[in-house]
């Protein structure tokens, strides 16, 4: 069996992939364009990939291909109709990063909520040296206990965030982007109510027709001026120019993002003009990527291949 990694770099160099050598002949490519994938998949029985587009252009000549494994939960890059027509199975991985993304959600929140950049700079700039008082009150912050946390998308990650936020004393409300999801123990509200009542809004939804451009100018205008917005879902759920405008106009207090519409970040991204770290904190799509989560991810992929081929 021939196993081909089309973009192995997206898993990280620090993950041991030797288990795959016990399953077959393994070839790893750091990255692959569509044209390169078309050449590299020709003899493959299994393709393992993250972001590479899988369609007729990239695998049309892959006559032996039986299984496509996506090292992620999202499968927007798969042409499922074409795969079904070719009777090629595909697998993704859900649940591997729940703890990691939930943890990063709170990292973003506390960085912004407690004005940590300001206080870190205050000390490192030696303004605290020989200060007149042991406490510096230069940038006030609030407890999140008693605040309303609105969650967009109460799937596995959203539910985990809700559970932790409840432990901090937050009131939890959520909006179901499909309109079909009910979560016992949590208060489901309509979108406008969530925007209007929430002190913290976090997105943990997939990208689809229901969520694309959901957070736009009209949505930000309905939020509290002291609200913190967090996006841990997918970049295109947010209209980035509208978010930049809302931050500059003070329509919301701050935003923390781990995902963007274009990744890596475009030089034309309108959010680049906001250099105030108290208003905007962006991390480069790392919420999913704890070492533990990536180990779980690849162990699951290996298990999927074993199960599929009855190894």
C-alpha cells in the first residue's frame, strides 16, 4: 500500500509519523499545489492532507486511490460528489482539538479582558520600577463572573467553552446557526438577542451557507460597546473590514481572532491597520495545534487507515 502525505508540514515537524511506516510505503511532501498533487497522487492508495484541494484536477489520474484522509475537521476542500462518483472513501477527524481550542478561547479572552499587553509593557518598560504604589490602576479590567457569554455554534467545542465559562460564573446563551440544535441545560436564543445581550461573543461554528459573513456590519452594530468578540471558527464567518470598522469606531471593545479569511494573512487585510493590542489580538491559526491535539489527530488517522484496510 502506498501512502502519500501531500502537505506534511501542516502537521508540524515535531510529530512522530513513524506509525505510518508500519502500514505501507510512505512518501511525504511538505506542500503540494493542485498540479503537484496530480502527479504525486498517481500511484497512491491513500492520500493524507490538510488544505490541498481534492477534486478531478488534483486526483483525476490517481487510479489506485481508495481513501482520502483529512487531518482536520473541516472538509470544504473535498469535492465529495467527485469522490463518491469515483467510489473513493474520505475521512476527517472530529473532537481531537476540543480541549486545545477551548483553552485558546480563554487565552484570547483573558489577554484582552485583563489588558495583559498593557501591563506586560508597563513592567518591561520599567515603569513599575520605583513606582509610587504597589498597584498600578492605569487600565481597568472586569471580572467575567456575572457577564453574559454568547456562543455561536454549540457543538463539541462550543459546549466545552460554555461549561468552562459557566465555571467562571458566566451566564451562557447560544445561537444555533442551523436552527436545529438544542442543548439541554443552555438557553438557546435568536441571533439578535445573542448580539444584544452578550458581553462576550465567541464563534465556534463551521463555515457554511448559514455562517458565511454572519458577523458583518449590522451584527457588530447590535453588540454592546463593551463587548469582546472572539472567532475560533472559520475566518469567512467574519467580514473583516466590518470588524475593523467596528473596532475603530468603538462599536465593540475588542476582538480576538485565531482564524482569518485568507491564511496566511494577506498584506491587504484591513485588520492590519489596527495596531492597538488592547483592541485586537490575532494568533496565526494555532488554537487547534497543541502538541497533544496533533498527537491525537495523527493517531486517529492511522487508526482510520487500519480500520479501512482491515489491518
